[in-house]
């Protein structure tokens, strides 16, 4: 986020605090105390957001901006580096607003950890990509939206709302990169034939969407009325067949190959 944008957010934060105690926990507790009424006078359902940045002031400023401009409840703030994925999962937020750490490897690792611990949470990354390739890697890792660091507060708010509604958001130049990528890779995408779905059996294919939903081995076993050990055996064979390191790797590979939306 640009220096001017950070200053504006910090100013909003300072005036909104009006002498209240400092601290991320205090800031989170002060936010979203009341839901504003809609045009008909009825309270609107709140959209919950977890804000994570690499310093203390920025997440608090972003949180106050969201609460001030929209009917949004900030359920958690985090400025610890690296981000503790468990804290994000426990917040049970709809959207994670995450600022880039400045290193692609660190960003990818953080995104993957959040996706593993909170698979239903949508991730909006604020960053400054050096090339389209880095953006595409973030998409593969699991983000649902991307905005540049100098995005305005309205753009951030619109992005959060878009992700919560099931949409996606990114700058036009990066959106074009997505289209070029799928245009170039389209010929290599496997067809819908079960024999070509990465070599998995029908039952193994049925496990993938359940894994993507975050179901445990026991829950998957109950779903198919089989033993938990049977599920473990399936997962082991799936990883061996497609070269995946873990459950998240299986889901990500299926998504990139066009089999899982």
C-alpha cells in the first residue's frame, strides 16, 4: 500500500480510537459492535474479515477503515511474522485480508498454510507483483483475489465484498495474464474422461471434493461407510500416483488441472 494510503488509514485509525487503549485485541473488540440498518430499517448481516499485515499499525488501520466504510466485523488482527495460521482458523472469518511479506516464497507458504487450516476462507492478497508469473503462483496457492499495495480504501472494500459474494478480483493487467495462461495451457488440460483424471480410481476421485471441504479422514470414512484406515490407504495411493506431498497438494493439483472448481 502506498505511503499516502497508509497515512490516510493511520489518520482514520487515530481519530476513530479517540483515546482508547492500544493493542490488536482491543481494536478487534471495538470493531463491529453494531450492525447498521439497511434501507428498510432491518439490520444487515455482517461480513467477517481477518486482517493480517507485517506491522502493527497497518492491520489496525485497515480494520478500522473496513468497519467505518462497510457493515463489516473484523474478527481478528495479526501482525506477527510469519502469520499463525491457527489464529486465522480460530477466528472463523469469511475473508482473510493479507498483505504481502515482500518475498514470494513466504507469501506462498503463508497462503498454503491458511488454506490447509481454513479451507473455506477466501484470501484477498495486497501486494506488488514483479511479474505475472508470481501472481499466477499465488493463484495456484489458493488466493481468491489480488490488489496492488496502492489500492484505494474503496477498492479494498469492494474486493472484500466481491470475495464474500463468491467472486474474484484482480487488476486488469493480471486478469489478462490469467486468460493468456489458460489460453496457452488449454491444449494440455486433461479431458473429463475418468481414465485421464490423473490416474485415480473412481472412489479416489470422489475423495477429492471432500478433502477440499476440509473433512477429516474419519468424516470421509463415515460418508462412504468405510473404515478410517481404508481412507488413509486411499490417500496414500493418491499421493503416490500424482506425486502430491499432502492432502492440500492433491486438491491444488486437481484445481490446476481443471477438475475441481
